[in-house]
C-alpha cells in the first residue's frame, strides 16, 4: 500500500471514529440502573428520561439483575405486557440503539415489575438541535455566545467536518 493510500485509510478510520463519538450512551436510571422502584412510582424512569436529550444513534444501557428489557408498542406499554416485543434482552447489561426519531416504549419483562414502575418512554429528537442565532448587536438583547463556543458548535457539526475533510484531502491529492 502506498503512503498516500495508507494516509487516506487512516483519515477514513479517524473520521468514522469521530462521527461515532457524536452519539452518547446513557445508563438508564443513572447509578441505580434498571430496577424496581422502592415505592410504586410508575414515573421514575419517565422522569429520568425527561431530564435527558436523546438523538438518533444514541444508545441506552440497561444494567440489571434477574430482569429483562423489552421495547414494545404504545398499546403494550399501557398494558405492561407484550407477547411479541420489538426487542428483548435479559443478559444483565443490554444496549439499545435509538435508530430513528420518535417515541420508544420500554418495559420490564418480569411479571409485576412494569406495574410497579419499570417502564419508560424515550423521545428521540427529529434532528440535532441547532445553536441559537448569535446577535451582532452590542446593546440590549440577549447575551451572545463567545467565539470559543461558536467554534465548538461549528467543529461539532458532522456536515462541517465532512466538508472540511473532503476539501482538505481533495486539495492535497489533486
């Protein structure tokens, strides 16, 4: 393999790693994990989910003992039962990738656990949030973002990074 091909291969591998890093893994329930709530509280996991922003390609990590995780329809979520779940796992640590925008419904598959609060609805955003417009006004209005914050937003944008990579490496090898 010539040095230029090797270099392009490394750039390609790096760019894949970079785009993978743009997704986030969330541990469901934080430090407590996926467990039956102490008191009957059917909102504990929905409250946890509401405190987070989920986007396409993020993953949920469910950590539990002697239990399971099911992805179900809305109707099955309401009934706390599913004969044919969309996803099922019972290995103690389950990873679920949020592969589309919209609502995802999760329940425990152990009898009685869902009724006691082991259920959750996750809303995945349609598209990544765009940073607010920066005002050029120097008097009144809302404060503007710092240059460093603006740069971080531009660098974090996958489309900007891809345009940069294509432009940069296209110019080198043309």
